[in-house]
């Protein structure tokens, strides 16, 4: 449980703001343009103890909850780092949740301290080309062979696979047609990224290019039994425990991007003079920026509510999904209005808002689309018939 109070959270935010001052917009623009992982930033976050903030204290982490982690990632994004900065540390901050909850004590001792101090990089391999968000249709197969498993298959959108030492990989250990339920028969492994048969290739994409998203290939990869997370066949259930937390964290990142985009837009509107007056005097400029502020404030309240519920161990499916939905919409709206406020200069890389715009588009797609969130709300909150 996160025992932090509001004043403690604000101290965390201030500390992250101070750290991020050493990594300005030009730094992030260069990382993005050069497709260069932000190693200096990652090291600063690790040295400050922020990468391990959500890992239990007995394994070298900070033992804090989602409120604290969300505040950190929001401030990272709001510094101008956007998704490039947040994604560089996101997986390490919370991605090992299935290991914390379900891994053996030996596995926790072997991996968590190194993740907490930043020396072990991890990636997450779930999505497949022919399955998409229908995770039950994955075909990457792990076959038991004595005290090992042999894995064959392919994943897409595995972020940080080029830098990772381990990939938290979801596989099928029982074919779908042999399972009582579609969610049965899936197993998690912490696969050695450098093992024979593992390959990663970056996918060219629109934005967040400092952190590669990869296709990963597994060709007769031998994985020891001790690298299996929990019991065989329960991998999907293990993932479910972290889905709400992940949606809250992505929502916080979207908020941060909206904040920095709005800040840039307001500064420009105050200082850009056209027809002998600051363009911010024009309601066509001012009102959309005020609307962006309203949307961000409302979404922030939803994120806070969801984070408090999850840290208190209370159900938060509706709140976590709404937080992600509202924050993704608000962040993108603010980024879009920032580009529009800058006019032609908004399309130029010099003013950075085009980068914010490209990266703010991502939370509307990942880790779950806005449409699937609405499907969840329709079915589980409103009681409407299942649509898929």
C-alpha cells in the first residue's frame, strides 16, 4: 500500500522536475531524431532510486504504490520528455509486477534487485501479428522438455527489446482448442534476451523513436524451468492483476504530455504578435487552450481517484479504464491545439510541439484502444450486451 500523503507526492514531483531540468527539449528531440535510447536520463533516474520505486523494499526497491509511480511518470512526460522519457523507465518501474506477485522467491532474489537499481533492463512480449488485442489467440508456443521449455513464435510491439536483458514473455503451453476457457493454457517466462534463437528488429514508426518498438522472434529458444513465472497455464491471470495499474500509469503519461503541450502553447500565444496584438487575445486561440486545461484537470482527478483505489486494494476497473480514456483524449487534444496555436511553426521541429503531437497519439492506441475501453464500460459498467 502507498502510505504517501499529498505533500509527499508533491515532494516526489518536485524531485523529478529538478532531475528532468538536465534533459531539455533539445535533448529529447535529438534522441528521437537519432533513434537513440536516452541512457544518460535512464542512469539519472536509476541513480536517484526512481526506477525501483514500486519494487518491494526487501528487494532493493522503494515499496511505493501506483500514486507515486504515476506522479513520477507524469512529471517525466511533462518535462518535455513525453513518451520517449516515460517509456524508457515505465517497464522497469512497474512491468515486473507479475514477478513480484507470482514469481518464486528465488526468482525475485535473482532479478528484482537488479531491476530496482537499473542494471537489468526488461521488456514485455505479449502482442502478436495475428492476434492483436485478442490475447487468447496468441500462438507463440512453449513446449516442456524435462527441466526446460523450448519456445517458438513471434511477437510485435515489444518496447525496449533492443536494450533488454530479459523479456517477460507470454506463451501458450496448451493449445487453445484443448483449453476449457480461452484464457487458460498461457504461461509467462522471463526469457534471456541474449539466448540463442532470440532476435529483435526495430519497427519503423511515427514517434517515440528514442525507445524502439520491436518484432521479436523465438526460434527453438531453450528456457530453464526456474525462469517460468509462477505456475504453468496461469500466465493470463497473472497479467490481469497489472492491467489496471498499467492503464493508470499510461493515463498519467498522457496527462504529462498534455501539460507540456499546453504550457508551450500558452507561452507562444502570449508572445506571438500578429496584427499588433498577442494572438492569445483572440478567442479563437484562447478558448481552445482553456478547454484543453479543463479537460486535463478533469482527467487528472480521474487518474488520482483510480490510483488511490488501487493502492487501497479496492476494485477500480471502471476508474482505471476511464482514467486512461479521458487522459488520452485530453493529452492529445492539448497537443493538437498546441500545434494549431503555433500555426505553420507548429509543424516545424524547432518548437517541439510536433513531437508532442506525435507522441500524444500513442496513448489513444496502447496499451488498449479507446474503443475497447468503451466496450468495457458499455458491458461492465452500463450493463449492455457484450459487443465482441
